[in-house]
């Protein structure tokens, strides 16, 4: 069976601020009205991060706007949401996060067939000079592409 991946939202700041070492796919525990808001694309992942607490994985600061027709069933838009991952994967992530400078950053939220999935990255923070190097490389590539089309 072919996997169909339809992006809902991405975290553009993550690729700018971090080196990505590893990526994992995990499910996300949502309430009914949150699913409707995600389906409408009302998700902001700009400052979100993930953390392990009591051998469970949670994502923090991911804003899912309240559903307009949701009335009393709407939840807090910034509440921590549990991520669904196998226990062995959580143990592996605990070992990786204990290293200095390593953190868990959500990259994208997307549909995988009928399930909402979150792509989580094991990442190391970039220094300012690393960010400048990346910007210079992208700029050089952009100039080369423009010269090819001219």
C-alpha cells in the first residue's frame, strides 16, 4: 500500500535554528475539535518543542486554534499534547537527549492516510556563524539558478 503524505503545517524556524540528526514519525493525541482545526490548517508550530516526562513524550507550545463551531468542547490552544511512540523509541530518545545540546523539535504535522502524524527531529542548536554559512550557501545557489535561466 502506497503512503500518502499531505502536509498540514511545517516548522520553518526549526531548519534555520537546528542541525537535524535524526527524524521519527509519531502519532499525536488530539481531541475532536482539535482534529477539525488541524484539518482546516489552523496550526502554528513556530516555537514548539518536545520533551520526555515520566517516560511519556509531550509536545509543548504548539498552537492549534480553537474550532469556531466548537463551543464548550474547545480545549486550551497551547496545552501540552501527548505523542504516541513505542516505549523502545522513547528509551532511545532519552539516551539521545541526555547529550549536551540535543533537543527534540517538531518539523511538520501531516496526514498519513487517515491519521494525523507529527514528524519529530533530534536536533542540535546552530551557532550564529553556522546560520550565516547556511544563508550564504542558499544565496549562492539562488544566484547560480538565476544565471542558468538567464
